[in-house]
């Protein structure tokens, strides 16, 4: 018997009936404080994904991190807000110790073949196999769960002055241990970039994602074709200020298909 | 006595108490079918904005268009999901004829002066005063409510072959009649770009925004300083396919401050 993958343990949900589920944080995906936000986003997306009355596949996901999540159990509720012929809207909420810690919404759509065109450009990067794996030993546990190979914009040393000159990260990412890509793990991967503020201002800063949105362009078939091989992540910021910054990301298959784009606002302390 | 601005009429809400409000669509902001999505987003954002217990200013807004909105009255409910020391999370819902037509979430944060840096670049464009106003006479009513001056990527003629070579729109936008900029009108402006698919495939296609997210970088003071003068909008797409495309946008002040960025997924029919 094969043991479940650590990611599937971290995002496991026990159905309590009536759209309610029980889950728990996992030490494998722990962050500095509480769980890795990407694993939380994956948990939120899993609830409609496993619902028997679900229509289609994920197209949009927004996760709002309303308060801290402590290590341990939590409850998630999910309700289909509206079911249309070719799409479905969901609202989800994560409660721990009687307080709402996370709210989320998801749009599922039936994929159908149409005219297609990709406007974004796959960047000019070395192959994953030609790059060295990033040493994440001094980073929180969740970062060890990803094989990261930076073609550009890696985490600067805290001694670097002046701050990084390449503000866009281009990094090959894969689950460690390897795991076939699906929508749930793609949602988590979209949050697997280190905070953009560390590139522009390489010094210790407490940060936390407050709102996170993923758009899924992939089909289930394209994720299956990707399998366990590394995907290419590209991440950048637009503006830092007033205690907030944003992060934008693209995740590409190794056959140059744009699988997802992601956006988030992050709180930072000074 | 000055009459209210058409935008304030279109986004007017009557408080029914207990976080419930009554509003109505306005013919001034009508779209092909139902109301302009930007006006709906503005209505959703207005509910927490006018709540007496509101903390801070808008930082993130996500609006999910779950079903059609008919011309006429609707009800909006808004509840503060969680109030922290420096931020507040809200959930909103718009119901019409007993059905949920829109769900939304908003993050409000107290602005505080911190280190700041803008990574995005203000594009090289002509001044609004040097450009001709776009003739929107054949577009839906809401488009007449904006003074649009394209520096690049204007709506192609349906006779254009091959399709537009400039896939990024750069357009000066202002309310018509003029109105001082605020967070509510900024939310609507973030949706005032014509559908990206018309640039790449200039033929009639039924489309509809399904999920829309705005990140507000501006402070109330920077919006006040902008006043009624045109803002610069930049809009582009990443990928079209499977009946869906995305749109990304930036809105800049004329003093080159990034006021907001916005993201949406749009359904299209073939």
C-alpha cells in the first residue's frame, strides 16, 4: 500500500455532511506561523471539487485570509451559491475556534473547445534539468515540499546591497516528493513564490497574504499531460506602499501552455 | 440645488437596516443586456463603504457575477466577516427575484505610511488633451458615461483584417459628466475596457464578466488630488480558450501613481 502524498494529507477533508468538512493543518506544510497559504487555498478549493453535485472544473478562486490559523483542526463549509447550465459559483468559509479565519469563492466552468490564443509569452529560460535546486534548508517546512530551480530572481542574500536588480522571478517548481499535477496542487503552487518585498528590500519583514486569486486556464487533460514534471512559475510585483504590496504570477506547463495566473495582496509590517 | 451625478444615482443604496440595502439599475449605465458590470462592482463596494462600523479604505474587492441582473430593483446584504485592528473583511450578496445574482468580498485596510516603491511602469503615452475622444455612439449607454481617449489599442473596426496588432490598450478615462474620483468610481473604471477578445478576433461575440478583482493601491488623499482629471487605463489579456479569457488592467493617476490594478475572467460564446 502506498502512503498518501504529504500534500493530500495536508489538504484532506472529512465530510460531515450538508456541505461541512473537517480538516487539519499538517507540519509538512507549516509556515513561519500557521500553515502555508497555498495549502489553505488548496483546502478551500477541495471542498467544491469533491462535492457530488459539482459542475465543471475550477476557473477562478479567491481566498481571503481574515485571521490567523492555529496548528490543528478546522471546519470548512461550502455551498453552491448558483448553478447554471455551464458554470457554478461556490462560497466557502473556514472556521476555527468559533472564528471565521478564511472566506473564499470559486467559479467552476465546463470546459468546451473554442478558438484559443495565448497573449502572454513563455519566458526565455534554461531547462529545469540545467539548473541547480535551491537550498531551502533555512526556509519554513512548506518550502522543502517544493523542488525550486531559479532561472532568475532567486531569494537574495540578506547581505546583498544594493537590492536585487532582477525583480521578476522565473522558477521551475515541482512537488517534493513528486506528485501528478491537479487543480488542487496548482492552486497551492500559485502561492509558492517568496514574498516580492524581499527582492526589492532584502531584510527581514513580517508579511502575510490577505487576499489571493487564481485563474485556471488549464483543462484536466492538460494537467494530466503535465504529470509530475516541473512547471515554470513567473512572479512579479506592481506596487509596494501603505503597508501592502501585490504579487502577480503565471504558471506554465513545460510544453508552454499557460496553466494559471494568480494575484495577491500582501500585508507587510515595518 | 445640484442634481446627483448619474453614477451616484446608479449606485445609490437605501439602507433597510441590519446590513441590508435596496438599489436599482440605472438606464445611464445600461449594458447590452442588464447593467454595466463596473456599476455593479461599485454598488457592491458601496455597502461596506457606507457602513458606520467600517475600518479603513478598500484594498481588495472580488465580485462574482453568478447570474443575469434584470433592469430594476435589487437587494444587497453586507456583513463584516472579521474585524481586526488594522483591517476588515466583508462579504456581500446581491439578490434579485429571490435568486443570488452577485457575490462579493472586500478587504478594507487602514492606510499607514511605509516604505514604498512602484515596480510597474507608467507607459509612454500622449497627454489626454492631445488625443481625440473616442466615438462611443454605437456602444451601450454606460460607454457614453466615460470620456475615452485611446493612445493605443482602441476598438478595432469589424472590417479590420488582420486583427489588431496592438493587443494592449492605453486609454485616458474620465467620468462624463466629470465627477471627482473616489474608491467607488475607481472600481467601476477598472471594468471600463472593451472586451479583449474584440482586439484579437474582431467580430461580434457575446461575452460576460464572471469574476472580477480589484486591488486598490491609492489612498483617499491621492484620489482627492486626482479630482475630475482623466486617469490612464492600461489593459491586456493573457489567454483565450475553452470559452474563457482573462483581462488585466492598471489605472494610473496623471501624476503617474498606480491607483489600482484589476483582473477578471470573462465568458465568451462561439
